[in-house]
């Protein structure tokens, strides 16, 4: 398929009806059809070519030099085959599913539109890079029409590091989705070569590029749409591997380079704190930590450096003071917040609140009221790597297991089970 080929499966015939190439057509029949009939784009009404190759997937494409009014990305064979399989997967479950329908009210053309008695879902299968502003615009447009956007990444983006960790670029993080449910987000992938879904849940970043998570692999014939969207209620015990990762960070922090590291290291040296000897109370996992692109070893230490280390035992402070620290560091670009346009039920302040809760549980702080805290124990700066590692183990053990428990949104659950 040529670069820039805006391949689609559906076109308008001269008689006003639609023709779909998603089913297996004989090439001879398509060549015969092409010899005496014209086809048009449902979105911009311009002529499109019917391409019936010997090796490549049959598809329609705009004429050379013609740009459709609906912005799309070039589609590969991999993308077309994945879209075909997803369409047939929904059909097999009895859903009302339309392939590449044009939605004139928002001038968009999702890969699939799934309609149930209560909700419409726009299914976007994304295999190529997409600009953030366009991604956000498309998602927002669907929401304004009461359509739930479900973005699925091509599995070629999936980069596994270990049993419990993956590499995630800022682009992949855009796809973290709460699926319109008040639960923590997941990322979906689909591989047409193996007909397999990959679902990442309980996302917990350690560095800017690597995140711990629960990973699930489902053959498309073995899972339904409702099961795919259901939240992960299984317990994910993170602390043992998190402790090992912290130990590695302490020993080789310079390899975990980030745009915020230089300023951070300068401030540590000014405070006579070796980077390898950060207190055990920083670099802790919190349930909503996915909001921070900046590693937890850094954003949590800024809270200590800018406020908590300066307080004496018995000094009170307010949550607003902590948020002011975070806001100032965001403004100076020393802390960076992730862009998560598909996560609707939380915000980064929740991750900060969860971190303070961990410090309360660890005995460093006492919560006086909903917004007021008191420092009741000093933070200890370790004097060696061995002491730091022991402090990490003790701290992680004291705050208990890291669990991710979600709830199914009642409308979504009813919708899919009855749809």
C-alpha cells in the first residue's frame, strides 16, 4: 500500500447505496464492478478508486492529490486487517456495528460505530502516530454527541520489559482510558496477526518510560466486548518488585535521565542530600500516580524539599500548601503532568492526596481535618545504600499491599449485558 494511501473499506455507489469491502470479495468480481461503476467518499463526496490487488487488501482510496475533508491517517495492511477483524468480532456478538460511518454532525468517521440500547461507542483502531491535539479533538467531539470513545492501539506499539512492566511512550499514555467508569485507567491493544487483545491495567509508572502493570492476553474468540471493558478487580501486589526497582534507581539514578533531573540534582546537592540517599518515604507507589510524567522519586521528593523537611515536629500545614509546591514546580517545568484526555474521574491532585495518606499511614504525618495535617515524625536521610534499601523495605511493608479495586459503572454494565 502506497504511503499516504487513505484506505477505507466503505464507499458510496452511484445509486446512493453503500458498498463494503470488509467481506471477502473475489478480485474478478471487483474488477468487473470497477469497469462500469464509479464510487464516492461518503464524507467529502469526491471520487475514490477501488483498488483490488493480488496481494494487498481490497480497499477504496481518494484520487491522487485529493484530500478528504475528514482528517485521517494512512492505513497499513496491518491496520485494515485489524479493523476488519474487530468489525467481525462485534458482529459475531450480535452488536449493531457500522464500518467507517460518516458522522456529519461532528465531521468524523470512526473505524467502527457500535450502538446498544443505551450507549454508542466509537471504536478507533490506531496503528500510526497521531498528533495530541487531533486525538483530543476527536475524543471530545465524540463525547459532545454522547458517544463513548474506545481507542485501541495496534499491538505493534506494545513493548514488554518484564513479567510486570512495559515501556510506554507519551503517545501510548494518551490511550489510558477509564471507559466512562469511575475506575483506574487501562490501555487496550489488538494484534490482527494473532487475533489477540492485550489489556494493561493497574498502571503504575516508575520512570518516564517504564510502568508496572497487570497484563492480560485474550484471544478475540474467548472474550466479549463487555468483558474487555470490565475493570480489573484482581489484586496486583507491587511492593516486592517496586522495592527492587527503587534499589536499582538509587544505585544508577543517572541512567534514569529526564528533563527534570538536572535541576533536581542541583537542589539535592544544595541541601547536602546524595541522590542515592533519598528518604524511604519518597518514590512510593500511589494509585493515581499515573498522572505524573515525572518519576515518583522526583515529584515526591520536591514535596519534602519545598515543605515537609522544613517543618518541625508538631508544625501544622494545609493541603493547599502542598498543592502550591506542586503548582510552582509544574510552572518551572521541574514537575510534568501527563496528558490523559480519556481519564475523566480523577486528576493529579488525587495522587498528591494519596501520597499524603501514605505518609499518614507510615507515621510521618497526622491528619487533623479534611485539609489540615501535622508533621509528627522527622524524615530520616539514610547514610548508605544498604540503609536506604532497608528503609525502602520497611516503608513499603508498613503501608501494606498496593491494591487496585474497581467498580463497574451501573449504566455501562447494564448497557453491555443487555446490548
